[in-house]
C-alpha cells in the first residue's frame, strides 16, 4: 500500500542558534527546506511525500557549507504506513539536556 506523509506544522520549543534556526528535513532521500524558526513560533507547512512500508523522517539545523561545522542533526523518527492519522513528533537534539527541540505535526494516510 502506498501512503502519504503530510507535514502540517512545526513548533520551535527550544532553538539551536542565537538568532534563527535554518531547518530542513530529509524523508526517503528527499531534502526539503523548512521556514527559519525562533523559539516559541509555530509555522504551517504543506509538504507531502509518498512512501511504502516504513521510512525515516529526520530534522536538521543547517550550519552552512563549512568544512569545520556540520549541520546539526536534531532527531529522526520512523514513519510507518500502518500508523495513520494526524499526530505530533518531538525532535529533541539534547535528549533531555539543552539543545534544539521541535514538535512537528504530521498526517499519514493512504494515497488516493
């Protein structure tokens, strides 16, 4: 069965950088830029991806194209076609300690 993952909104609970976080996600090998975020802000999203079975959704903070500073991996979730409906995913770079923390609301459903 082919499913669709829709990104609905993102909320910045704790940002990584001093001014703004420049975010992107990867899903099934596709990289998609997200809006720049600051703490306490929520932004609506409208990205959709088709997939089969299970795929990984990862959130990153872009640190630019520098050899000395790699992008910050905030977190990864496995998305399954069998888990349907709208639900939040928490991405926590610090895993309990200081670091970026985001909530991404997604919706998974069958492809039409």
